[in-house]
């Protein structure tokens, strides 16, 4: 299986370094991506980069998106619903049509990494100081419009693609309870015919805080 790995905001392909060996050992062809960094890039450009990778693969693919990368993989799944075997969301959820990733301060046309204090404590609690320094040092600026661009979704066939949510802290019951407060997000999730939720017991960046355990869980999710 071709497995395409999409990083979250401020991350590049190297953010998957700790988990790719487990997938390769399972016989998969692994494609960690770095998304376009030009300051004028838009969410459509990010989705197009994933679509290009899907088109280059020989057969069906599994898409894995971390955090803001979840919007990107769902957009690509919508564009190539006949080619995507499964979508795995890492501590994020399938977005509804028109959803944006989030709002962050924009400076000189880009969104720089805001620092760890910007995030809620449960999201960062399992990242030690050394890991925080290492990840922050490799952070890349995000094109300013990408986080707030609405995501166009037009092909309802995406709802037939199996979805796995690897949630840092929430179990399936808690996910559904949270979605009940999110309006269109709940409608999108309920429309997907095959979903599962796996609780990681981690913060928002399990690829850094628990790489070995996360690699094994991701390996089991890619099937």
C-alpha cells in the first residue's frame, strides 16, 4: 500500500521520521510530504500537492494527516475518492465543506510558529524541554492564507472512504459528544459510513512524545 503522510502546520516531511520505519517494515511504500511553503500558497495548493502524489501511486492509497494536515487529506480524498483506500486523522477530525484549519497571527504574509505557550496545556504536557527545542528549531513558516482558507469539498463519495481517528485524549464516546457541539463537523462525521476512533493517550504531537507507541498504532491503522 502507498501511504502518504501529511504534516500539520509548521512541520515538514521530517516530522514523520520516527514512524516511517514501522510502516516500511510492514511492506508499505511510504511518502512523507513537505507542503508548498511559498508565502502566496493557498489550501488548494496544499491539496493539489497531495493529489499529485496520489496520481503518481500505482494503486489505492492511505492518507494520513496530522492536525491541520487533516483538512488537506480530506480535500485530497474528496478530489480522488476512487483512489483513496482509507484516511487516518491524527488528533484532528474530518472537516465539513468550507471549514478552515484555524486562525493564527500573520506576520509579513506568513504564520510563524507561535511557540509552545500558545497551545493548551493538555496538548503539550507530554513534550519534554529537549523535544520542544528540537521541534521548534525545525519549524517552518506557514503561508498566511492557508490556515483560514475555506476547504472546498464537492464529492459525496468521500463519505464512503473508511476513516480512522487517532485521538490524543478522547475516546469514541467523547469524540461524539464533542462533535455534537460543532454543528457541521458532526454532520460530516455522521455521513461517513465507516469510522473508528483509537485513543492514543497522548498530547497533540504523538509522533514526538511517544514515537514508538504511535508508530505501532499507526501501523495497525494502515490496512
